[in-house]
C-alpha cells in the first residue's frame, strides 16, 4: 500500500523530508480496525513529532487526524462493521494516518458525521477531543447544552485549533467565554467561533479584565506558553477553581501560589488513554460520537478553512509548510486517494 513517510530532521523545504513509499498492508487483530483513509489534516504536532526522529536515515508514518471506511476488523471488535465511515485521532506511538490503510483501536474511534463534508469532518478529531476533555473532564464543566449558566472560562489562545473548538463547546454548554487574540484576523475568527469577550494576550490580562469589571473566572484553559501565563492565571482563577494546560514547559511552575485559594492545576496529554489503555479509554470514541452529533445538528461547526485534493508527499509538504508558518487560521486538510506514483 502507499504511504507518505517522514525522514530525519530535514527542514520542510527539503524534498527528502517527506517521501511517497510502498509499505506492507497491516492486518487487524484483537480490538483493532483497519481503516481505508479518505482524508487527513495537518497539525503542529506532526512537525514536532518529525523533529524527534533521531537521524536522517530513520523514518515514520505521521498523521493524527483521519477519516475513512472500515476495511477489516479484528476478532474482538464490537463497535464497528466493515463499511462503516469513521473518524478518529489515533495515538502517537503507532503508525499514523498518512497511509492508505491504518490500524487503530476501535475504542478510540467514532462514527463520522453524516451531514457535513469529509474535509470538514477530518478537521475535528484531534482538536475536538482535546477541547472536550479539557472542558468537561479536566475543568469539570457539565457536558450538556446550557448546563453551566453563570460560569465563565478564560481560554488563552482562542484562535488556535483547540481554542476554536473549545470556544464553541463552551458556548454550547452555557459558559461565558473570554479568550485572547491580538491580530485583527484572529480577533474576527474567535468572535465568529462565539467568544463573548476578546482580550489581547500581548497586554496585561488582569488589567484588561479589571477594566471590564471581571475579577475572576471559574476555569482557565492555557493553550499557549504555560510558564508565561501561569502567574496571571493564579490571580484570575476563583477560589477552588481549576487551571489547566496542554502545553509542556521546561520552566519550573510555582505551584504553591495556587495553595491559598485551594486551586487545582491539571495537565492534559490527549494520547494518554490510548497509549496506556486506561480504564476510560473508550471515552474518546464516545466523545467523537458526541462531536459528530453536534456537528450534524449544527451546534458546533468545523474549523476547516483550506482543503487540498490528493494525498501525496508534495501536497503534504506544502500543507505542512503552511501550518509551520504559524499564521494559519483554522485547519488545513487533505482528502482523496493516495495518488503518487511510487
């Protein structure tokens, strides 16, 4: 089968960084399903993972968003049958979605939305599940429509992939959303996503909120520069409120400043359930089914802003270069067949 392999630590402009290759088609066992890929999307984690490849001779198949059709199933699969259309985000310790056929554990998979395009749907899994788990598992908001009236959240970096979905889910759940953005185009974007208040992350966050008469929030979701915003988060979070982040830092965080108000600080790595086969591993599949329902009924919308046809090294290289540039708003997806001559 065809695949796009990532090699070594080449810059994305180098033609050697991504290559169209032929590899063996895998066979599903146990809880795995084999999915014929119809679409992928490009995320910052793709190139961050690529840079971990130790030498120019080593390679791996990347890709963390996927949509496609179940081609074969393992002996213990119960949630899917051959022919089902599915979407998912997979895990980062297995071969990714930049291949014609991918193995994935059924417990991490959801039935794809039925009323939106393939390109729109494949933009959702990674950022959608991350946003859902952030809001409803880590920050402990109630995952029901309008169930959190009177509560508020500060989302730092609302215009990013996770922030764009988190804003929408928070609004669906009845939470007042304050978020950060600085460029005119990102301010417009987060307002389009439903943000109630937008403040500038390049300026003093507390001062801006004080001027608006807002002195505390119920939860804080940090999606950028954890160490930079940790201190101000400790000032803005209400007593016994929760601060969380998905962004790793090498800096030592002063956790003791959260003690007086009995605040919690939580981390989220979205691949934990899949890597460690936690008891609640299947919740990711359930979350994807819920996201598909919300997409189909129009309660949330896809963040796909650019779609390319034809999955091959050239298109993936160009798409990755765009995302690596840092100015991309929304998600960039690639759909269709693996069409390179290998």
